[in-house]
C-alpha cells in the first residue's frame, strides 16, 4: 500500500512539473537552474528516470541557447555528462 501511495505522489509531482514547464518555461527554468547549480548531486541521484532528466536538461539548453546565455548552457552540459 505504501508503494502505491509513493507512486501516486510521484505521479502528481511529475504532473505539477509538467504544468510549470508548459505554462511558464522562463520562470520554471530559472528556478530549476538555480536549484541544479546549488545541488547538482540531487539531479544525478534523484529517482526520476534518466531519459526524462536528459529531456528536461535538453529543453533548458535550447531555452538558454536561444537567450544566448552560454555560461548556463556550459554548466548544464556538465550536469548532463554526469548522467550518462
């Protein structure tokens, strides 16, 4: 029963993240970038599937590349390399 509750909570958490990404990418990526830079090990060690982590990081890279914020891109690439 606890395992079901845990999966259900993760599902809602992931749905909330998806909603933030869709509704306001700029703010979401800004907050997420700051969290990643302050706690990079969380990204590497979290239980989110690696392919989903890479997909989010790739979206962030495209966003920051479009804004010509190449320093952030370089930092995100380093994090992404730690995942693979």
